[in-house]
C-alpha cells in the first residue's frame, strides 16, 4: 500500500519559520522519523519512506500554498495513490495553538491551500490534519499573522506538538483514519 502525506507551506527562507509553514515542519519530522531525506522533484520536495511495511511518500509542494492542488494531483496520478490514502497537513486559524484535528473530509474553511486542492481534485473528500495556530491578531492583520513567526511560548511547545502530529500521520498510515481520529483529535 502507498500513502501520500502532503505538508502545506511556502518555499523560501522568508517563510521557513512562519505559522503558515507548519505543514512543512510536520513533513520534515515525518522524514526524520522514517530516516529518509527530501529530494527535489516535480512540484516540490519528496521523501520516500516505509512505515510498518507501507510505502509513505511525504511531499512538500514548491508551488506556494495557494497552488498546492497541482502538486497533490500530479503525485496521486504518478504513483497511483487513491484519495483515501492521501493526508494533507495544514495550519488552522480556527483552532487554539497546537490543537490537532483530523477529519476525513470537509470544507476549505477559508484556507487557500485547501481551496485550491478542492478545486483541482474536484472533491472535498480527502483527509486533512489541521494544526491549530489560533487567531491572535487584530482586524485586517490575518496575512501578517499567518506569515509571521511563532512567539516565544509557541516556540517552546512547538517540538512536542510537531512530534504529536508526526505520530498522528503515521497512525493514519497504519491504523486508518477512524482509529487515528479517536486516538488523536483534540489532544
């Protein structure tokens, strides 16, 4: 069985440690856990690993957040990965910092990366793992906030949260979405 786990983010050093790039950070942790490296490839960087006998492709798209759907579709088609074996890891303003929410389908909730994936795949029926970044910004400052860096308190807690999200991704691969939702949601 093959799985595609896509960490959403933006390429470039100026975005590396921003809230919007948490998907890339989780993808990096997954690759580290499976002891594989990222290689430059079509539509981004790919780490190709194994977990409990299952092949896991971890993708960090280089298309920028708002065009992530092209990368997801390309790799699903190239590797013949069914939609139910795809997991998108992304940030979420509606959740408190570090909150984990896994869902099997749903709306884009105003997230441009998910909106593009929905448009390109012509469906909302794919798994998404949302990382809460909270909404601690004043009116009209959303872009500055999501493209801003973590505060000191968040930075202290980030390694533990990224580890938890990485474990949830691997649970999705081995235990399936329902068991993973029961074990990880809200934790």
